[in-house]
């Protein structure tokens, strides 16, 4: 019986490694409307984080960059709340995420990019530096 449990646990670990290998690494930066309250911003970020997780994504990192001045006006606004999500997900998860971004008027801009191995290592080093500063 013990051998069977160990075999099942080993199989589950191997299955998770295989699934992770077929998941791509993504980074999404989005700008939220500056007229939103703190609670509305937190609700929005939580909603889209939950959407990603429901589509099979695993959050690696999320950062709140705060209110920043825009390089040029967007929707007659000169600033916006910047957020960054770094996550691993199957490719099918990105389409529904971007459809929701387009439908939601709280988003001024968004960009999702797939990270290559060099960008992944750079992002890891950046996260370590941020943790050291904190």
C-alpha cells in the first residue's frame, strides 16, 4: 500500500512538471483609469487575477507600480495606475483575458507579452533586487 501511494505521488509530481513545461511564461502590464478608488482598483486586480487562475495560470509575481504620469494623454487622462502580472499559463488563457480587458472600461491600456528564457531570468533577478530593497 505504501509503495502504491509513493508511486501515485511520483506520478503526480512528474505530471505537474510536464504541464509546467508546456505552459508559457507571460508578463502583462496594464494601466487603470486614475479616477478609480483604491477599493475599485483592488477589486479589479483581484478579478483579473482570479480570471487567470481559473484559466489554469499560475501567478509568479504581481506588482503595483502606483499612479504614474503618462507619456501622452489617453482618453483625456494624463496619469494612470500601473500594474504588472507575471504568470505561467497555457496559450488558450490569453485570448479570454484580453477580451475581458477590451470590454472593461476601467482599463486604459494593456500589453501581454510572452517571455523568452533571457527575459525570464532578467525578471527573476529584478524580483530578487526588489525583495532585497524591501
